[in-house]
C-alpha cells in the first residue's frame, strides 16, 4: 500500500465513527488548550515585566562610568578615555560605544534664568540611543551649537523678577512637559565658569528638539555636540585636572545586539572595576520566576493531555476488537505489518493533529477573552496572555506526537493479531 492510500483509509475510518472520534478528539482539544493557555499566561507575565523595565530604559544599553575618576591616589585609576572606548567597541556583542561628557552652567532665555546640565555626545550616534523627539529633531551631523532638551528641562528655569514664583510653584509634569516644548527654537545663553580662575565662557545654543517624556533617564538633561562640549570642558578644567590629564569621559553608553549580551558584558565590566548598569540585569530574577511559573502551568496542562492520550489508546484498542476481521482480510490480501501499523498510527496521529488544531483555535479565543478582561481590570490596553507563533506550532506538533505515541500500543496489538483466528471469529 502506498502512503497516500493509508492516509485516506485512516481518515475514512475515523469518519465512520464520528461520535467516538469527536469525543476522543475532545480530550486532545482540552489538553492542548490547557497547555497553550497556561504557557501563554507565563509568557505574558514575562513580557509585561520586560515592558515595565523597558520604560526605565533600553534593555540593549549599558551605562558605564569609572569609579575614582578623580582619585589621584590610585596607582592604576580606571579612566573612561578614548582607549577605553575603543576597547569597548571590540567586545563581542557591542554594536556601538557612545562616550558622553557632562558640563554644567547657568543659562538664560527671554526673562528666564536657570541651571542646566548638558551632555556632550557624538551627534551622529544620538539616534542609536533610541531617543525620540516630540518636537524638532535629534542632533545631526554638522551641528555645532545645537541643543536637544529633555522633557523636564523647563522646570529648571524661572523668572527671577517674579516674586511669587516659589510661593505659587506646584510640580506638574504635564505642564512642565508642555513648557519645555515651548522652548523649541529658543536660543539659550549659557555661561560656564572655571571655579579656579573665575573666568567664564559664554555660548549661545539653539534648541533644535525636545525629547519625548517617555525617553527614560533623559528628562532633566540637555544634549549638545561632543566637539562643542569638549571645548567648554577644556576651558573649565582646573590646573590639577590639566596636570593629571583628567579630560576623560563621564559616561559611555554601550549598545548591544541582544539583551543577553547586556547582562554578560555588564557583569564583565563590573569585574574589571567599572560601574556598569543595565536594566537587563534586573530581569534575571524575574526570568527565573517566570520560567518556574511556566513549568508549573505547563505541567498542569500536560496532565490533561496525558489523560487525552489514554483516551486515544482506549479508543484505538476498542477499534481493533471491532475491526478484527477487517484487519485479517487486509493481511490475507497482502497488507504488510508495516502497512497495518502505519494505518493505526495515522488514525491516532490525525486525532492528535485535528485535536491540536481545534485546541489552538480555542486557545486563541480564550486568550482574547482573558486579555480583554485583564486589560479592562488593570486599566491597560494589553492583557496577560501571549501566544507567540512558535507556541502555536509547538502545540500542533506536540498534540500530533502525543497521538502517534498513544497509537503505538494499539498499532502493535493490531499487527500481532492472527488472521486465521480472526477469520474464525475469535
């Protein structure tokens, strides 16, 4: 017999006993649904934690700073200089290493004055940090005196002639965010003072963009081209700093190709003495917990599918006793043991496959209902059930495999039937 004939015969045999086939398949449907929904809850929980941590910053970023940056007493101080940046770039998994240096000074625009901390950054690399503007743009190649503001920068400026400013002050993030956006296209006059010489360096910076309030960790700072800020830093250096060549960077942002590299590299740099922080490291404990939850939930679902497998075995064994003469005739007319075994395995496999498909459909329906209910309850647009494509494929393959495995015993039993005994009616 050719394989196609065996498959067609298996489908006809199942169709002849619709009621029994459906009830047997129902066990697989329930088992598959249980596994998929249980695992989807674990995956959804993990995804919700990742989304929560992602709001604090990118999972593919590592913030590196050097302890003892000004510690002359150290024999081998850890510095963030060009050499260190180049070493970071050579590390496996690093997409980019973006150095930053910070300068602070007094600023003013219109009637308002304030104090502003500005990070110098390579203007061609700013987009790699996943910063987004709500108005304007990020720094771009060719910028010299351009400035990008964090969402809360306006809160650092006030009108000194307003005697009731502090009396009426009320912290309101939304109003501050709006006020910062209104600073777009303003020219901010900055004054940077060398506290040793008391000499000042003045610079006018044009606001070209305002970052979104969802940009983690950037709300209170401004960003300007690196070369411009290097000149300011050099003018502000004290004699001691010049003597010790302390013109290194304050921070280096490492962009990794994958969250796994973020964890590994952060730990590696910590072992080398750097301060290395990544949101990804906070996920380790959460991932362990969610894996345990997924294992427990998946185990509960698997018990249901095990019961379904027993149901398949029972159905197939009953089918053998009812089809004894049919099996005998097949042997007499030349069907091989392999043909008979494949026939029963095909029937069991089809029960598992169709049950898996129906179970997967039921899983998507239940997942939709769970997400709607949980989303409304938590006041969010998302729910707690997540079914990725690989889980859907796994569910169908696994349910079919369970059917085939459950059919092994009945198939072997059918092969061992004696055609002579069967034709006699025993």
